[in-house]
């Protein structure tokens, strides 16, 4: 099997890298993330013009019809550049749910607008007190005339602060269903916040908020698929961020001198850098494994957990080593490595950390055949 990018995937990766590298250096990134929005609408417009925003949608829905390999290639560049634009949270996940479960009318209304960048969405599933992989979904839906109203609290909703429309999970007659809620509707209250990695989120309080039903049945399968897609995308982004953290660290060891010689001449430090490289390669391999599995149509939460477990372990160790080998400068806002570590920690804590995935995987041991060694 050929694990290298083909010509089209390489071109897509390089185009994304070109747009993001021209848009961001550390100073520009800090300026953008300090704004109320936290990301650049100009960069967002550029991503829409070259087709990145509609990457996963079909051509009929205004997209490119790309697969998981292309999405992972793009998200890897987002991780490498620390790009704050909410491609995953505002387009890929909520847009994917609309594409999978929406009616023809709903797809025509929302997907082309998401692909062009004119519309922003968010996926409101988690509620206070939830811990992955369990979500209580206490939000309720009630029939009201020809539609529905929703009541409940969703928090955290990643990039819910800027969303124009929400894909919301709520219980209807005991079953979890998917609904569309316009954020400017009556009964929708947002409390915005900033995360430690300079991203944005919101708490959404719904009080008899008008909604339209998105799916035609129990949403369990769609929710599982959305989480698997998100896990695979986060793994790809983390690999890109780890690669850049490793590059920054090795460059620093070559340039920084102690006792009149570069730090790279100290064998202990070079061994630690080599260990970082091994961890990045392990993470890359597991990310590729999850991506290929999804591309083959295998929406398997266990595969996603295997990949995320290694990503979490690699991200934590790579981040710690990057900070340690940079010394005090590594944790300053004026130097990029600390920002990469912060983003890696945020990815580790999104949709389950290493302990959560290890527990999930250990619970599945009984499902496998035993190998007896005589």
C-alpha cells in the first residue's frame, strides 16, 4: 500500500500551507487571536475561495467531494501553522451532520453557504458535567405547531460564539435527535469564553428556542460518525503541530550555545530529541491508520481511540520535552513553542484524554479472541 500523498493531495497540502504561511507568523497570530473573533475573516475568505471550506461536501452541495485523506492533509497544515480558523468546528463537523441527515431543502440552504464561508455553524452536543464518551443529553425537544422548541444548556460549544446556525442534540420522546437552531432566534442566549489555546467557545442556554428537525430517526449513528471524523481530524492537526514543535526544538539546539558550543553537541539532548522524533513518527503512523480506516468506510470508534491514545501520549511528551529543552523562553508568549504546546494540550483534552481512551480500549478486550501460548 502506498502511504505517500498522490499528486492532487500534495497540491492541496501545499496550497493550504502557502495560504497559511503567508497569513501567519507568531506576531500576526497573536494579533488575530487577541481580537474578539479570535481568527481572521480574510483568511477564512481565502480558504473558501480555494475550496478548503467545502472540502468534504459533494460537488452538488458546493464542495469538492474530497475524502478523509485530503481532510487530514489540510488539518495537518492547520496544526503546523497554528491557524485559528474554525474549519473543523464550524464547517466539517456540523456541515457533515447536515450532509448526512438533512433533507434536500436543508442541504441546499446550508451547505453551499458553509462551503463559501458566508455561513458559520457549530455542533452543540456536550452539556455541563459530561465526560467523554458519555453525554447525558438532557436538552429536551417539544413539538410546537409545525416545528419544535428546545430547552436546555449546551457547554462547551466550540466556536459557538460566532455560529449563525447550530446543530443541536436533544431528546424527543426519549430518543436523541438532531435539530437546527438559528442563533438569532428567540430563546437562544450565548455566553462566550476564550480557551487557554486562544480559541473560542460558548455556553448556549436554550429556552423554548424554535428548531427544525434535521434527521429522520435516532441520531446515534450520526453522532458516532461525527465523533470519529473529529477524532481523526484532531489527530492529523496534532501531528502537524508536533512536527513543528520538533523542528523548533532541533533548530534551537543547533543555535543556542552553552560553554561555547551548541546545545546539539550534548549527547543527552540529542538523545532526547531523537526520542521526540520517534514519538512524532508513532503519532503520524496512528493518524494515518485512522485516516485510511475512515477512507475505507470503516467508521470505528475503537480505531479512533487507538489513534487518539497515541496522539495524546506523544503530544504530552513532545510538548514537555520541547519546553524543557528550550528552557525559560519556551513558556513565554513571545516564542512560538509554548503556543504549540498549549494547542496540543487542548487537542489532548478534546473528545477524551489518554486515560479516557485507555479505559475505553480496555473495556473492549473481552471482544477479542484469546491467544493461548502453551
